[in-house]
C-alpha cells in the first residue's frame, strides 16, 4: 500500500497551523513552526494561495486561511444539515409509499446518494449511500437538471449515455422534459436507467430558495406505475416530503 504524499501532508500541516491561531503568520513563522525550508514552505503556500485555500495580506505579506476553505466547509455542512433535516420525512415517505427512498445532491456530473431508506419489507437490500446516479436518466437527476443551472452545465451538449431503450440521449429532449418538470413540479423516470425500475422525484430548497437536493421514491414498475403512468398518490407523497424537508431548511411555504 503506497504511503502518504509528502507535499500533501505538508500542505495539510500548513492549513492546520493557520487554522490554529487568531493571527496571520509570515513565511518564516510557518517554516520554523513546521521545520520546513523556507523555499519549500513558500512553494506550498503559493500553490495553496492559487487554489484559494490561503490568502496573503497585501501590506504585511502574512498568510491566513482563504475563502475556498469556507466554501468547501459550508458545502459539507449543508449536505449534513440536509440529511439531518430529511431523516424523519424520508422514513415517513418510505413507510407510507412502501418503496425505497433516496436523498441525492449534485456531485461531479451526477447525483450523490446521501441518504437511503430501505423499502419496508423483508427482502434483502443493499445500502447505497455514497453511490452515484446519472443526471439525465433518474428522477433525482432530472429534478436537479430542471432547477439547478450548475447541473445543466455539467450535463454538457453531447450525446448522453444510453442505459436502456427508454433513456433520453439527446440533451434537447432532456431540456424539453426539464421544462415540463418545472411546470408540474416533479420528475419521473420509468425504466430509463434500470429495466423494471421506476422513480418519482421532487426538489428540495434551502432558506434562500436555492436547489440543494432532491428526494425520490424508487421501486418496481408494477408498484410505482399504474396503467403506464406513475401513481398520482406517490407523486403527492413525494412532493409533500420535499416541501416538508424544504420548510425544515427554512424555505417557508411554497
């Protein structure tokens, strides 16, 4: 098993050093505190500064933590707050629908599953927290594409991967469906990623009404759909859960 990368370990040590005090530190102070050569410390600080993790005061030349760390930290907190606020509502949704419930957020051109409630029966199931789902062929993904411009930018304009015969592979077709999703307030995906599986998703918003994630029910086509369409009762349940989670995040009534 390969060992740690020395430059990364040193960069982490510098960030911890800057986080540990209330004042800015100069190059000599950083180098002396960590027993580094000045040239080495300067190179690492310069790289961290270019990435936004460290800022340098123009007058004193001393260093402090940068805004990019705050953004990353806030993203971490937002996901954990989202999951914490959704726990009860996701459990209730699974119990009421009899189906699997997923909570997902946009991550690296896909949907990251941050919470998964098992279908309330005795069948064997596998926890999928941490797994990724496609943007263009799942209910979670299509909700995010419909409401989050960042998600649409990550999708790109080229032909999209096909998973089944029902997968939309033309971005123009996906955009048209996203317009419909915004009009009706929910998304569905019937056998677009997995044969025999259908899902229904709705948007979760934060206190600023920004899209922060989506919640969905997922199950066998024969239990999620009726006469070729997703069941209205399940649509209502998913939308109700999404509104409840959003309210708990401070979005108010919508």
